[in-house]
């Protein structure tokens, strides 16, 4: 019985650790991917949280470049970034040139 409780306790701690890690993405990697999608250097891009509803295997975020806001997303598998970013301007205009 004690062994079962110990195993249950360890599993619950593991699951809580995984769920905490799931809420975090590598900001540097996201900035790099957004900058690449926008065709600019990453030091000129800032990231903001997106108000989009989360979806499985996708991570949504906003990127700001020269005062303009872009909605971006990357494909993920188990909270690992698995794709380039896809970004579109929120005002319907073209991407930077």
C-alpha cells in the first residue's frame, strides 16, 4: 500500500512538472523563427502573447516589427517546435520587404 502511494505521488509530481513545462516555449527560438518568416533580423522583433485559442500541436504568438503586429504560429509536437513560423500582418497588408 505504501509503495502504491509512493508511486502515485511520484507520478502526480511528474505530471505537474510536465504541465508546467508545457505552458512555456523557448522565446529565443520563437523570435528567431518569427524574424526569419518576416525576413528581418531577430534583434528587431519583439514577441507578445496571442489571444488566439490554443490548438493541439500548434503554438500561437504575436510578433511586433517596426510597430506593426503580426500573428504567428509554429507547429509543435509534445511542446517541441517542429516547424518554421508562419506570420501574417493583423492589418491585412503585405509582409515587410
